[in-house]
């Protein structure tokens, strides 16, 4: 079992390095994309900071950097750049997991590998049809029943502002659009398919460039309209919580959430902020290191 981790980071490189150290095992590689906008804000080389913090024990590779803005095509472009780096490495990974820099494992490295070995064909990605009732249907604003406008209508982004043009478009290639969380854990063959499909069908990327939040339906739509559809589990293996009525969304996990984190069947959780509460990460590290190789964590 060889795992490639794609990591989307923009801040707090020591926390990103900590996550990498917690996950790293022989044969695994971390392809890290650091938002090109982040250095200017931080006033230092964040990628250099990361490499120093990780040390020489983990195989960490830098991905060509892009300026990323929330809700824009740039988020998908950065992910595709990381996928290209995985393909170009020629390493033939069994699994490719896409994580944010604020994720953290809630199972041991050995458990994660054993779990994925037992599920060699499943595609762990949340995916549901956007032309049918789904978990977004009852949400307000862009996630309500009007969420179809996110991909059907034209959207032009300028920095953090959006121009919504209510003109309906035909979905590229007549595909049925699917949506879900933008974090996933796919087989190497599925990732190779996405890479090849995107390269051979540039009209799909052109279509999604003018969608709102395309990272939440680009990969789902491609896979749900392919031979991989029957392998999609609907589970992205990542625990998040968005139950707070006032935000932030998703919830930033702290030590009070430890029993929930340890009881979860998920492999990863999002999100954490060491500047807010590093103790929860300390406790997770203690548990991860102390448990037997394939034993699920318990509180």
C-alpha cells in the first residue's frame, strides 16, 4: 500500500509539518501545494519553513504553486497541479488522499493503511446528484435549492467578488452534475482517469472555470459520469462539524471534541488550529503512538 497525500496549505507550516510527521510511513509521499498568495502576507517563505519543520524523514515534494482564492477555479487548478505531480512521479500509488493543511489523522498510520488495504476498489468521495434532493437542499444562500445556479449559470470572479449572470448553460458533455465535500481519498486508477479525462476534454475545465465553488463538484461530476460511479462510497473518510448556528464553519476542533474524534470511524478530521488549541493535537499524538498497529482508537 503506497499512499500519495495531496496537501493544500496556506498558513501555519509547523502544523502542516506536524500532520505530515503523524501520517508519514515508508513508501508514502506528500505533494504539498502552498498558496502563492500566502508568502506575501506572511512575509517569509512558507514552503522553506515547511521543509525545515518536516526534516528528512518524510518524502515531501513541492507542487507548482498557484494563487488560490476561495470559490474560484484556482482551487481546482491547484489540485490538478498536484495530481499532475503525482502522475509525473511515476510511482504508481495505490491511493491518493486530498487533505487540507488543517486536517489531522484520528487513526494510526498502521490502521489507515490496513483499512485502505481492505478496501482496494472503493472510491472514498462524497457525491450526490445535484438535480435531485440532497444534503445541500435545505441550506440557505448558495447551498439552498437554488444551488443549481452554481454550475448552470455563468459566474465571473474578480478577487473576492462574484458577478452572477443568470443565463443558463448546458453542462459540459451532457454530464449529470454531482456535488459533495472537496476532500477525498481515491484509488490511483481513479486519479489517473481524472488526469487523462481532463487532458482529453478541455471543454470540461472551461465549463467549470465559470462555476461558483467548482471544487465541490468538479471531481464528483467527472467520476459519477464514468465507469468509476459504481465504486463511489459517498464517504470521504473525513470528520467535520458544521452544526454551529453562528460559525465558524466547519467547527475548529478543540480538546472538548476529543471523545467525538476518538469515537469516529473516520480516518481524518477537519479542522484544527494549533494557535487556538494545540492540546487536542498533543492528545491525538499520544493516542496514535500508543495504540497497537491496527487497533481502532477509543477514548
